[in-house]
């Protein structure tokens, strides 16, 4: 399985971005996908996860600002981010798992998000 993110870039504080992550390869094995971010000096945060049935979870993010969605036909997950803040810059990456209760099996390379005030 290969995961490729897109949609990152610079944005002004208060602005919005929609990130995309397309899965290819043996996608029928994927049970759920998620987004996480890593900023220098900060711990990795899992922002949102979604199962192939559309069940979502937001472990470490503000669900009022972040929304995960999934297009099963395209095997693409999206992360809609609104009201971006100066503390949001990071590398945003997606991940996928073949087991709902195990660890994550596949990781993308990430896309950079910068926020200017």
C-alpha cells in the first residue's frame, strides 16, 4: 500500500486547507485510515481516524476545526482544517491499518503546512 498526501502549503492564520491522502496498491486490505502531524520539538499527534464504514475519531485534535472524511471509491481520505492557528504548522501525514485493533501498517511521506500570522 502506498499513501500519497497533497494539499499542504502556506496559509494565513484563520484560513483553511483541505489535505488529501490517496491510497494505492492492495487497498482492499485497509480497515481504517488516519491523519497525524509532527512538529519540531512536539510529540506526534493523531488528529483523526476514519474506518472504511465512516466511523470517525479525533484523539488529539479540536474536532470543531478538523474534519476527516473518506471517498471509498477513490480510496482517498481528506482532512479539512479550518481556523488554522500559529501553533498548527507541522508535517501532516496519513496512515493506514489493516486491523482495526492493531497498530498502523502504512505511512505517507507527509505534506507541510505553514501558518502565517
